[in-house]
C-alpha cells in the first residue's frame, strides 16, 4: 500500500531573445506561458510553490511505502516465529538482535551513514525502546501465549494505532487530530476482525496489556531521538542494547545453549534478524520520521492482513468471510487516514 506521487517538472526553461508581448497579447497569454517567457528569477519564483507542494507528497509516499513494507515483514514472520517455540528463547533472541545489529552497522558503513553515540537523556529513550519494545515485548508474547490464544495478543497490538494517534502528536509538539484518531479506530476494528478475539484468562489479559504497552512504547520512545540519530542510529542502538539484555537473561536462565539451536532454529533466527529486525526497524522508523507517529501508526493494520495472506501462501486455509470483512475495514481506515489533503 503506497501513495504514489511523481516529481514535478523542473523549472520551465527560458528562451532568450523573445520580445515582450503587446498589452493586448499579454492579457491573453496563459499563466504558464508567461512564466516560461519570464526572466530566470521570475520563472523560478512562479514555479517554486509547485515544487514545494510536490515534495511533501513525495515524502509522504515514501513514508507510507516504508511503513507498509515494515508491516508486511512483521506480518509474514508469524509462521517463522512459531519454529522457535521449543528453542531457548533468550539465547535465540540474543543471537537475532546481535546479528541484526551487526548487519545494520555494516550497511550503515557501506552507505556512508554515520552512527552517533548517545548522550545524556538519549540513553534513557534508547534503553527504554530496548527494554519495552524488544525485551519485555518478546517475553510478554512468550508468557502470554501460555494463557491466551494468539488472536488475543494480536488484538492488543491492533489497539496501538489509537494510542499513537493520541500521544504521538503531543511528543511531536502538535495536537491530536480527530480525523486521525477516527481513522486509527477504524483500522483497529478491522485488525480485530482479521484476527478474531480468541480465548484467554485473567493472566492472559494482563500479558496482552503488557504487549499493548510495549508495542506503543517501541514507537513513542523513539520520537525524541529520531531527529538526531535517524532511523539507522535508533535501530542500531536499540538492537545492541537488546542483545546485551537477552544475553544476560540467557546466561542466567539457559546457560550456554546456543549449540542446542537446530538448523531450522538458525534459519528462523536468520530471517527474523534480517527481515523483521534490521530491515523492518529501519523502514518503520523512516516511516515514523516522515509521516509522524499518528499516520504511521495506521499502517500497523497491515500486519495482520499480511499474516493472513502469508498463511494462505504457506498452504493454510482460505480466510473466512469475517477476515475478508476485516481486511476491507482496514483498507477503509487507511483510506480515511491517508486521503488527499491529510498527507
């Protein structure tokens, strides 16, 4: 899902040697022709607003494309994550985030992107991302799955767009917009239909609330540091901090059990490290930086849709009518949030 906007034409060329039109002719000359025959400075001034108006739309299109791609990666990882059900979870996560961090650092170096060291309160924001969005979030998924069906945890994540629409603008220095909140609620409703409600107990509900809070924190805590560190810097620091945390948890609870990972486990970890961590993190934070947390949050509704589609591609049953209805509602919410004039 992406909004496409092509670049505007370059400034109109100026042909030297043309005489100025007579007064009667000048009144009939269209505005565009007048700009074409104007001196270079005047032509640039006439076309500057058009170029300026095109840039935000192009930036929004890139942001939507990046966020959508990130959510497709996340949604498609559901089947892969199930492979690690019997693996030592802390060790597997430490390997995953460590590999992702190494990949990000190498790519940043090859592409000339500078990764800056955090300073002062930036340590708190970045550590908060690692603790809540990566460590506690994954632990909540594991523990929550023992008391609740996956759909319960999925619905908790689906509620995040509404929170991002309310709190995100405040962290960005603006006010929440009613239209953005309404679109977020529509997307949440659609995602809930796609995933269903599922069964759970009180402990499962508590873990679902933890999943919800951690998923929101993953985006909200990044807003104050995205300006200086950018998507690449935030992703690198979050992943290496999570690697250290999971390694400590693994050493305490599992011991040196990396050798116990099977070939299927290693393949799953590799996919999660590359697609769902390194690529998805940079794409998602790029989307948040371009669109703002409120509009980027709408794109999380794509994840359950991608999960449903990937299940079919992997040989699962065709979606039920309720799932198709949910997909339609998600699409309506995205259309509401990204309709012309909102981006």
